[in-house]
C-alpha cells in the first residue's frame, strides 16, 4: 500500500511539473509566433502573460528544479524587458526578444526530451 501511495504521489508531482513546463512553453511559443515577422500584430497581453507567469513560477516550482528557476529568470530578464509598444516600434528589440524566446525554447526542448525518456513516452 505504501509503495502504491509513493508511486501515485511521484506520478502526480511529475504531471504537475510537466504542466508548469507546458505553461511556459505556451507563453514562449507565443513570443516566437508573434515576434517572428515584423508585421505580425500582438497585444500587450503577450508581455503581461509572461510577467505573470514569471512571478508565479517560484511558487509553482515546488521541487526546486534549477532549470525551471533559470527559465523563470530568463522570462523576466529576456522576454519582459520591453513594453509591447517598444517591441512594435523597435525592430532591434523585437529581434533580440525573438532570439531570446528561441533560446528558451531550446531549454524547454531539453526538459521535454528528458521528461519523455524518463516516462517512456
């Protein structure tokens, strides 16, 4: 019975961590999609959603995952640096922010690759 509880708890923790990473992937993916081309329109929520998630990540990172901590710091330091108006009007800032989103996506891909191999997916 104890083993079943431990297995069930571990599965719940792993699912929760995967969900957090999926949330991050959705936010970072929006940056990639919206900033890829100079004429793509986006709303202020692109930035505010990333800021809100970055503020929430320390609470969601209940396992102390260093990669998740680093990604949360990157969200703030690299994606939330400019306002929506700055990203609309400053193509250099837009390109740098897009490149940062691509870099964060690489970190996320590393997580999903290791998560899938650990869970047999």
